[in-house]
C-alpha cells in the first residue's frame, strides 16, 4: 500500500545527522541525496527528508501509495482532481527518479502532498 513517506524538516542538516545515526542502528542508510531531498532505506529509498525555502511552521507530509500500473496512477489523479484536490503534478514519467517511475501528485484536504506511483510503467 505505502510506497514511500517523506517529511519536511526545519533544519535538514540536523535531520540528516539524526537519521543517518538512528536509521544506521536499524540497518538502513542514506541511499540518495539531492541536496534538498535525502532518501533512506535498505535496498531502495522508502523514507525521505526534504526542505524548501519559505517553509511554514506547519510542514506538509508526503506519502506515496503504490499503484498497479500507469492507468491506475492516471485514474487516481483524475479522481482526486474531480473531488477538487489541487494537482501538484499531472501523471508522467519521472526519469530523474528512475526510468520507469510514473507518478502523479495532489494535495489532500489538509494540504499534504499525496502521490500515486507505479515503478514499472510501460508507455
């Protein structure tokens, strides 16, 4: 059900130090680092930290749900926007993540960043 989870941090460097240490104890490690976003996991990044300019005190959460295929990602985006959700990113391939990563992002009613993702898109 859950593909990955991300939190926004007030002090990304402090959070990196914290999660490098505590997740290391649990057998996980930093797998990706884009400067403003860092992914942790064992084999793939399942938990993300990020920061951005002008972040409000009530920071959004990012959660990604697994989708069976690209058509399901598109149906998720369509259903969410039909309900009035803000579209953050329409369904598309995200090759910066990996060549078959197909995802769509919307805001839920509380302002959280919710994604549907398929890791084996064939387009």
